[in-house]
C-alpha cells in the first residue's frame, strides 16, 4: 500500500522555478523541432501532442523511419518532470521502488539527478522513434537549429568539434564524435526538462483543481466518482490525492511501479509478448538485480491528469485499451470475467464477450487493489465522470 506521506516527500522534486525563462523557452523550441529526428519529419510533439494532454492518439505511432514502431505507447509528458530519481523505500511488507521516468524506469536520474532530462534524450536515439545515431548528432542538430538560443543560455556550448553532417553520419566512428559535445547534450536534456516543468505543460488548471480551490463545482455524478475513487474503487492508493508541489493540486501518481495484469500488445502484424517493465531495468543494476523478480511486469504509475481530452487515446503502458470505460471495467472485473478464448482480442471484442485476455505477467499481479472491486455499472460511470474533470483547461 502506498502512503500519502511518501508521495508528499518526493513530489517536492519539482524544480525550484517553473516560471518561463530562457532555459524553458529553449526547451519549448526544441520540443517542436523536427530537425531532432533522422530525416527531419518528427519532433517530440509528434507523439506527445499538446492538445491531447502531451500524450499520443495511438498505441504505436510510426517513428521517423517508415515502418518502425516503438514497443510501448508514448506516455503523457505532462507532470512527469516532478518524478524524483529512481530509488527504493523500505516498508513493512518489502521494498518499494519510486521515481525515475519511462514505463520501465530506465531514465533513472542516477547520473544527472534529473530523470526528465535523461528521458528527453532517449526517443531521439531510439531507432524505432526519432532514430538519431548518437547523442552528438542531437547536440549538433540542436546547435544548427537553435544555436543562438543555446548560446544565450550557456555561452560557448555550441563550439562543437564536429558539424551536424559528420555527427549524424552513421559511418563516423563513435569514439571520434562524442568528445566536446557533452555540454551541448546535457543542455538539450535540461532545456527539454525545464519546458516539461513549465506552466504550459503543468498548469494545474482542471475543473477538479478549481473545485479543490473553492472556485467551481462538480456535478453529483462527478462528486460520487471522486468518493469512489478515494474509497471503494481504491484508485487513490496509487493515484494519490495529496496536494502536490508548492501545495498545488495533486499530481495523481505516487511515482511507484505496479503490475495490473494488462494483456500484452504489439504493433499490427507483430507478436505480442510480455513486457518485463521495471524488472529489466533493475536486472541491469548490480545494486538492485536481486529485486528484479519481485517486480516482473511492473510499470510506472502514470498521472491521471489529462487522462481524457475528448480526442482518440490509447491507455495503459502498451495501449491495449482505447477507452476510459474499458479501463475502469477492467479494474473492476479483471478477476471476475473468464479468460477470452482467442489469443488476441481487442478491447471492444473483450467487452462485448465479457471476457479478458490472459495477463502479460501473472505471477506479480496486483490482486489487492483491483480485479474484483464489486462496482456497479453506474459506479463505473461515475468514476469515469470524475476522471474527465482532471483535464487542464
């Protein structure tokens, strides 16, 4: 069981200033800069769409290289800059892992102290996403495109030993192109993280925020949904309602990891397989390798802010769900409905047949806070109504 105290302590990881400044302004420009993909066709905003809560409208969007797709749904970047570095907390019933970014926590923040800055660089270098061959290429292209702004933040940072053409040429030896670009690479990550921590990405401006601040009301169904969210449905055990940084509204995540028993998913035409989640990250760390088995299949608990925008959306770390109604029904009946007969079914097919596919990883599934919540269909609808009040305006 997660505790509000734990959330309150580590939510303070928000950078001291979230006001517009040259660093976050630079980050905003970089966020929309398509030159940071291999063929100049894709920016961060291509998959993290501002009008859709900085999330994607599909489970597996195509990357910069035609026919290439990531293996997970692009998560919302809104409010993720608050997450602290990955670390552990010892509790009575075991070790709890907290923080980091990415579904599997691999943007640990161990090197920089800033998981958001580390995460910001990863899609650029992923061959299935923006597909740059190396970090020096990202630095060189950023300096070519936004050199004046980068120099204004950190004079001399774009005095690079290689130009963009050489740095982005896969034939350039790795050992020859990285030296002297480290400061520009670091600035690129910091700037994007600063933008993600800005009021444009984290405005705390939903109807629920107004309600908490005594500046607006909720309907009867929305209030009932909030009561269920914080009670019978057990949602707030992980999506905590404790006030966030600077006493602003809650971030609606405790930054921990959980295995919900979500069915496996994959891009069309590919075989779906289990996602190891945090276990793969811990296994690569000698300090934490022994604890990997206990978190097999566990993925980062996301914020529920902007979980609904009225636009097409994929849900869960692998995008298997396409509706909030389906997600809530799954939480309520995962352990009640029978297994579907077919190996691979859609959310719509499962709901129509009143069955659920087998989980990706069963052994470590959370059986305490979901699976058989005994909610009525009316109560499910009330929870969905409340979730729709979490959209920033």
